[in-house]
């Protein structure tokens, strides 16, 4: 897709986001996962026992949306839920053995995605680009709906 640079930086970032998200979704399709589900698996691997609100916050998602993702993951046996030992009003989530196994394939897909991205952008220093994007994200005020 060719984009007109005169349309603005925000437009270019949006177009890039849509293209990268579509590529990532395509790579996950063979694992029968959507990007939000893969993200939830990655979060729970790093934070076993996290609550719905914690997973949603780390994913940058609304709890109602993440609850649907976690419910599907639980129904497919990738995640288990139990009452939280920290907050009796909440549940905690963790990966099952099947979830751990699938996560290995997600991580392989992520490596392939990163390699594709690096090959696609050629001489651009990915570390500098990542740092610049992180600076921009941290400098912007939070969106009222996030």
C-alpha cells in the first residue's frame, strides 16, 4: 500500500498499525488465535495468577473485552481460572499445560514476524525506531477512554 506522506504523520502511523496488525493476525491464523488472545497468553506467561483487570490493563484493553478473550481461552483449555488468593471478589488466571505449549508456537510466530519486519524496513535501526515510538507513546497524555 502506498500512502501519501502529505496526509500526515497520524495517518501514516494508523496505516502502518493496520498493516502490521493484519500481518500478525495472518501469522496467528494457523494457531487458531486472534492477536488479543495471543497477547493474553503472553501476559499470563509473564504474570501467572493475574486478575482480569490486571491482564486488561497490561494489554491496554477494557476489562469487558478482555473477559471475552479469557473466556474463550478458558473454554479451549488454554487458560484456567480460580478464585484469587489476593482479592476474594476477583479471579486469577494462569496458563494450562496446553496454553504453555501453544505459547511456544506464538513465540515462534513472533520471532518470524520480527524477522519479516526487520527485512522489510532494511537499513532503519529498529532499536532507535522502537525507542522513538516508546518516547512518543509516553509523552502523549492518556486517551480519555483508556
